[in-house]
């Protein structure tokens, strides 16, 4: 599936009704499904000062338009794999390609097209940044250093906040929000960059069941209507039916990579669910 900017903007703007014309144009998009958006080949990621690689011999390919859940126990390497894809961690072996470009060489350009929601990022209670500014930061890669922010940029920031139901918090200081509100703002921050690829690190943590549902529906819309490729780290064991692929990491190795049904019925997945249940 191709990323489609108009559909993306429609998907994040809660106020725009989908016209039938728009719907038709979405349906007409032809999806070259073998289009590779992420490719990891035999990747080892080693943290600075460590000897043992945190990710070991990880190979994985992601096609445009996929919606993938990455699961696995704490410390398995889920966050590390997202940061490896972003190119913010050194790769000691293997190769990472994103959008057909090498992450080692083209990291900054690649990151302009990625929306990354960091796990559990917190701000100090006295942090002076306002919600709208935090979301605008998500557009800074697109706008470019030193370039003027235009009215259209603020419109997209507003639409991004609307999409997560946080437009009323526009000029609140970011440090004064609850954990769940904050999480929604960080998702808006990722949306504001009009990403073709969304990397979400436990985006549902801190959200109540209703907010989880709303955010999940939004992700689904972005994926299905705008062609945004989504890699979502989740430690929960329930995987929604629309997810087309499940990847499991354990001790830095990729131990499962299959469609949802096969994954949830596999021995390795059930062992993981039992382990999570015993830890809870
Ligand atoms: N900055 C770091 N330096 C050294 N080791 C790290 C660093 N960050 C994470 N690790 C280690 O890498 C492993 C994988 O971590 P992480 O990717 O955060 O796991 P997950 O997200 O699956 O819980 C863990 O053993 C963790 O302790
Ligand atoms: Mg993590």
C-alpha cells in the first residue's frame, strides 16, 4: 500500500467528513505489497560499553502498509529494535535499510519520514513547553532547520491533536498532564510529521480502556486508509484481529514471525502469555 498524503490528512482530521469521491480515490490505489519499507539483515546491535549484542542476528522484512505487533518479555529487545530501525543505535553487524535507504548513511533523511513514539517518556512537572509546541516538534524534520513555521503547519498540529482527542489542551504546559493525556500528545507529535512509518513503543500503556480503543481505531484508520506502515510494540497478550503479523523477540533474538492466527496458536506464544500472566 502506498502512503497517501491526502488520505493521511483526512484520517487525522476529525472534522473532515470522508466524501464518497475521496473514498473512491482511496479504493483505487493499487498496492504493490512487496514494496519493502524496512529490511534488517543479520543485525547485531551493541550498546556502548557492552560486549554482548542486545539484538543478535535479527533478520526481518516489512512491506509497505503492514500492521505488525512486536511482543516479548521485558528486556527482550523490543525498544532496541525500534531504535535500530530509526538508526539511533549503532549496528555492529548486518544491515538495516528503511525506505530503500541505508540507515547508517541516510539516518537523518529516513527519520524525517518516521513517527516514533518513545516508551514512557516523561516531562518534568515544571516543563515550560506547551502541548502545541511539543506537537510542533514532531513536524520540525519536515519544516527544516531555521525555516518559518507556516499557518498550514499549525493546522496539521491542530488536526493531530484533534485526532487523539486532545485539542482542548492546546496551550497547556506539557508537564501538567496526566500520564494518559501525555501519551496521547506524544502520539499527536508523531502524527504531526505525516509519517509513512510509525514506530510505537507501548503506545497503549497509561491509557484507560476507552482511550486504548480510540487510539487503536485511529491507528487502524491511518494504516488502512492512508497506507501508514505500523510497527507497534505491545507487552499485552491480546492482539487485535486486524493485526496482520506478530513478531516476538526473546533475549535479543527473533523467535517468532508469522501471521496473527499462527502466532497466537503457537507454543512459543502461549508460553509467553503464561509467563506474562504469572508475572502480573
Ligand atoms: N543504554 C543501554 N545500555 C546498555 N544496555 C541497555 C541499554 N538499553 C537497554 N539495554 C539492555 O538491552 C536489553 C533490551 O532492552 P530493551 O530493548 O529496552 O527491551 P524491551 O523493550 O523488550 O523491554 C535489556 O537487557 C536492557 O537492559
Ligand atoms: Mg521497551
